[in-house]
C-alpha cells in the first residue's frame, strides 16, 4: 500500500463541529532484540482483514455513538525503518470518546485482524513476529 499520509487521515475524520480528534500511528523501529532492522514485511488475508476493520468500526459506533468518523489504514508489503505501518484516527465532540475508541480499535486490530509481519534485518536474516 501507499505511504501513510497523516494529513489525509486527519482530513477524513475532520468536520468543523467535531473539534476533538485523536490519532495513533506506529513507525517501524530501528532495532529489535538488539538486531538492526532493515524493514518489516507485512502480509495479510486482505478480504478478511477489510471485513474485520469494518466490524471494528461498527463496534466503535455502537460503544461510542458520538464518534463521528473513524479512519484505519494499515500498510502491506515492505515498510522501511521510521515509516508508519498503521494509523488509527477518530473524531467526536469530546476527548474521552476518541481516546477510548482509538485504544479499542488498536487492541482489536492486534487481536483479530489477519496481518502478519516479518522482521528483515540488515544482515539479510529474518524472523516472523507476533503482533
């Protein structure tokens, strides 16, 4: 997938009357277990992942009805060090709903979405990692 554009994600969740926005993103770390990482390789069961993303958004809307907009973008393929691999954003009239909704989304994504990552190291070795 394309690079994650934070401004595009923010645009998708913004409306002038929803002043509270929260976003969370994750960048690829330079090292893991004291080994230098070159990039992460993400793979997914894409059609199922998309359905689960939609289900998570539906659950958010049920739990926090005032959450107006939600944006989830997870990259696939190779993601270099310091690049963002995922962004989750939400907007609502109040801060508490956005904080809770974004945290819920992150936790559910890690538990339910069939996305796998392989750490590829500078020395060309690699290792599959759990979410």
